[in-house]
């Protein structure tokens, strides 16, 4: 049972801890004249409350309208879809609307690159079929609409997986899988987080010191492994003769330095704060016991977080749809309003951007 609640409010009067806590808040608020006080509030109210409420309702209505418009007209595939050599998304851009598959052309050494892809209506099933590449190969469509080598050309698949396409293909697969599994993730995530949270509180109530040091070791290990991995990738890319990897190598170097630096700073922070950490263990155990005795105190933040996640998901969904709609208007002029210079009125002065 929570020792702090017992010492302040008592627990032998037949009331629950939550009721005692609420009563204490009401008494304290009465003394201060706050929101629980029976006395009228002395805060002055202004007429701006109603206009602000109207502006809020108007903003919500505009956002809802944008959400509906983005859902009807947008196409997120324009953002995350793989592009051909001309930068067009297969099956989404106007010029390749009827060509949903991406067929990659190998070079003389059977290496694949992103700037050598072509959109096709169907993946060539035989190497003898007509292909947009000088050197064709038999292929089968994947879940992400990439023509993967198959049949007699299956040995080229390892070349493709080890090329610079591996990251793009993996990202495309991840996007496809998440899009298919989002209902299950939406249901499982709150339940799993609640179960993990209650288990964490039980362990914290029993052995706060063990929980802290295990979490500390896991964080330091993850940062160290990430830093070492990116430093190794930087060394590998620098040893590669292809200068196209220089930009990616610089990014790997930055990530490696950040990861290792955070690991070192975490260790130094723990060493410098060892006395404070040691003193905090009894308080952590007491806090875990209090939260375990009053589950609503733990559930309420989770509910608030879930609400914010839903709002953020709606915002990201509408933003991605609107961004894809912008890309669609750029690639399909007939969807937008096309004005010729002959129809524009003549201005008495020159404006640089007015054409």
C-alpha cells in the first residue's frame, strides 16, 4: 500500500486512496479559493471567450474539410513510391499512369542503380521478351511493384539486394507492411503498452535499483552499437572507389559520432550523479507502490497520450495527402488551373514573378 497516501490522508476510514486524494485537493482548494472552492471565482471574464471559441470551431471545420479533400484527391504513393530514371513514380504520375511496375536495368557488371529504372506495364516473365533495357532478364512483380529477377535470372537477385537499392526496397516493403497491418497495430499498441507499464511498475515496486541499472545498460548498449555500426559503415563507404557514396559516408560519420558521444555522456552523467541516483532508489520504490495502488493515475496519462497520438495521426495523414496532391498537380497540369499569358491582364508596371 502506498506509504505516502497512508501518512498524509490515512486509509482506515473506509475510503479509497483516490477519494482521500480528491478530498485533500478540495480542502486545499477551499483554503486557496481555487477551482474546487464553493466561493465564486474572482477571475475576470472577457468577451473574447466567445470569439475565440468561434475561431476554434472554424479552424476545426477547415481542418475537417482539408482532411476530406485530401482523402478524396491525394495519393501518398507519390511520396513513398519508387521512381524511375526520369523521377516519375510508376503508376502514379500522369505520364506513367498505366505502368505500375519498376524494371531496373543492370550495367555491364550486373550492378543495379536507382537512376537506371524504367516503368513498365508488366514485368517481363522471360529474358527473351522485350524490355526497356539493353540487357534484359526474367522477372516477377514483388509486393512493392518492383520487378525482381526470377527463373533463369534469379542469380541477379543477390546483386540487387546488395546494391544501393536495398535500402529503398526495404523501406518500400516496410511501408507496404505497415499499411496492411495498421488496424492490428492500432489495437495492439495500447494494450501492449499498458501491460508493459503495469509490469514495469511491479518491478519498480520490488527492485527499483535493478530496473534502473538494467535500463541504463540497455540504453548505453544501444547507443554504443548504433555508433559503432555507423562508424563501420563510414569506413566501408570511404574505402569504396565510387564517389557517389561520399554524401552517405558523411551522414554515417555524423550518426556514428552522435551515437558514441551520447553513450559516453550517459555514462559520465551516471558517474557524476551516482549519489543522487543512490538516494533516489527508495523514492522510486515508493512512487511505484503508490502508482500500483492507484491504477487510474497511470491510466489517465495513457488515455491522454492516445488522444494526442490520434490527433497527430490525423494531421500527418492529411499532410501527406495534401503533399501528394501538390506533387500530382505539378506532374499533371490538367488537374490545376492552367492560364496562358494571353489571358492575363497587362500591368502598368513590371513584376518579376508575374508571367
